[in-house]
C-alpha cells in the first residue's frame, strides 16, 4: 500500500456499516487517521448505538491504523460541529470529509407522513450541511480539503416510494455543485458519489415498492426484503470505496463539482444538467403552439418513466388518438 493519505485526517459519517465502513477502512489503509462517525441507528433511524462505530475503529486499529469513534447525529448542527471538533481534538487537523450517513422511510407519496419526510431530509440533506459548514471553515483557512458527498439514483433519476429520500439526494447533488463553486478557489474540492451496492438499506425496500418499480421498469438491482441470498458479484459495498478514496487524494485536485455513478466495476460520470433541446418564439407562447411543439420537438423520442396503463381513460390520450395523422 502506497499510503497516499499519510498525515491526513478524514471523517466518514455513517462509517459503522456498509459503504461507510468500506470507505473508512480504505482511508485508513492509505494512511489517513479516521474519525468513524455513526449514530448507530436502525435503517429507519431508530435505536441509536455507539457499537457500530466502535467496531470499525477496533478493526482499523487492529491493522495498525489510527481511528477514533464518534456517535453524534449529523441531523443537527450541534452534532455536525462536534464531529469536526472530534477530528481536531483527536488528530489536530481535518483534510477529508465523506458524508455517507443516511436512513430510509420509504412510502408512496400519497401515504407519506410529515414526520417521515422530515426525518429523512434531516439526516441526508441537512446532515450534509451540518458537517460541511464547519468543515468548510477549516478547509478554507488551510487552503486544502476534500469533501465527498453521497447522492443516489433515487434523486438523480427517480424511484417510486422514495419522495423524501429522492428529494434529499437530488438536493445533495445540487449542494455538491454549489459547494464546489464556493470552495474551489481555496483549493477545496467537493464531489459526489451515486453508489450501487447491496447494503442493509437496499435490503429493507418493501416488497410492494419493488413490485411497483419493476412495473415501471425502473427497478434497481436489489432483492425484496428480507435478503436471503448472498450478495451478487461486485455488489459488495466495498466496491464503492476506491473511487471515493481517489477523490480524497492529491491527484484529484482538479476534479470538482462532479457526480459519479459507482456500481461494482463500473464508474460513470453523470451528465450535468444543461439545456438539451429548445424551441424559441418572438413574444409569448400560446397554449396551442406549445400543444403542437412540446410533444413533437422538446419531448420527441423521450419516454415517460411511469406511463399510465393502456386501459386508463385519459382526456389527453383520447385527444392524441383522435388527432388526424399527417
């Protein structure tokens, strides 16, 4: 091992299990001193425990690495600030922040409660802000730092039953791009990973949600809960760690504001949001003009991700079927 991160200090939120654990272990192998943060809750955010973080710290130390545990929640500013303080008090510096921590409260939008919405937004979206804000002050002052966030295909592409999670993950993508612009001039980069891995979170996706995704032809490569079989090849969460750790290295100094899909042996750069097609007019559009041009030009060849069934009687569908052919 080359010890590329010797002398650096890293924080990994959600580092007690799954993807976070894999990232923490690899950071330590590369020489970084690691603060393993994990509130230690169940997938739905209940029953906190310090045990997951402590176990990973013990594993790192058993291999000769340096690590300390932190069990603060990232859903509050106080928790985020104390996490950064833990790094400074333990190792005297902070160079790398990896935001992995998350929970799930899956529910179709018409059944989702306000509390289920608030809890997921708090851990994911506010959780990224609660750690990044205090970390950015340190990194700006020292003119160096790496921030790696975790988004999701649920936010970038949309998955049924995850309005709260998807909104948070889409927000993290936007947050990443803005933070990259805020901090880039100070030698600090901010990028995001959209991972594909079999973890305890994917294992809890309700069976009915999986069925809805399959019908919508948007099903991820996961199995209905409870997961009984072994993890599919190259779906282990550790496969996400190398790209995450690379973004923390000096060689990634000029990679900033990007989002990467990481799934097993596949790494892909996400397409940045930009104008894809356009139509123009002088003055204000009329509804009749848009009725003709939006379907035929802006939407030509694009697929509805969740089309209504053929037997559903929709007024717009009747109009389209009755329209004269050219």
